C-alpha cells in the first residue's frame, strides 16, 4: 500500500494589513498637511488688482447745433 503525504504549502508571514495601516497613516498625514497649509493660503487669497486709469471725458461748454447747408 502506498502512503501519500500531502505537505501543506509553506506559510509566510506576509501581513498585508501592515501595508494598509501605513497607507492610511500616510493619507491622514497628507490631509493634515493639506489643511494646515491650504486653508490659510485660501484665506489670504485676494483678487488680482489691476490698475486701470479712469477715463477722462472732455465736454465742451458750448455746442453749436445750427446746421447750415449750402444752397
């Protein structure tokens, strides 16, 4: 009679939850840095100031409205 020995696959200690934990901590740090530097930057933003000189309008004192046509 033949004896068959099924050996289980070798187990490795690959714990994928530690990578997930590092990713979550990194994401939290990124969000905190974004809030710390981003909110004051947004608060201090102001619209661009463009200096356009005011137009000068010259209106004469008298206007001749009589139209004279040649015959």
